C-alpha cells in the first residue's frame, strides 16, 4: 500500500480524497510494471489519465473551498501550486494522446505523479491542518 495513515492531515474530506488519489496512482504504477506488452497497458493508462484530469481538479477545488472557509492565510500560494500541477497533468495527457502514449514519457509521468503527490500532501497540505490546530476553533 502506498497510502499510509501518517499521510492523514486530519481533515476527513481531504484525507478521503488523498487516499483515493494514492490508490489510483498505486494501481497505475502496478499496471505499468506488469510483465506484458506496452499496448496491453494502454486501456489502464487512458483510464487513469481520464480519472486524474477530473479528480485532481475536483480535489484541488474542494481543498481551496475549505481554505476559504477557514480563512487560510496561504490560499494564494497553495492555489498557484495546484494550478501549476493541473497544467502539468493536462499537458501530459494532451501530448500522450497526440503521441500515442510513449512508454518513456508515461513512465516518467507516473513517477512524477507519485513523488509530487506524497510531497504535496506531507509538506503543503499538512500546513492547512497545522493552521486549523493552531487557530483552535475549527
Ligand atoms: Fe491535497
Ligand atoms: Fe493541496
């Protein structure tokens, strides 16, 4: 399991979405590692990219709505990080579609997706719950 309880930041909706993201990325990485022809992996690759394009945006939006609700002081910075990553995902998806899902590019994308996700959750998203805890009343 790639998801670990230590990645929980203590905001139930966000934790649930993070777990879903980790689970999907895990399935994706496993599918890429399978000992079979690259072409056989294309349906899973396409499915994951379609899911990511929707779910990443949905998750980022939900997180940002929550930040506005709690008056989070780092909203702007956090939004820009989300925006950059959304653009990266969209660009990769578009170019893979055009280029026929090249193995090297897709493998690199999967690695980056996983690394980014862990990093963002444990460093950037965690700051939201630290703010909530410090503020005390939420
Ligand atoms: Fe997040
Ligand atoms: Fe975030």
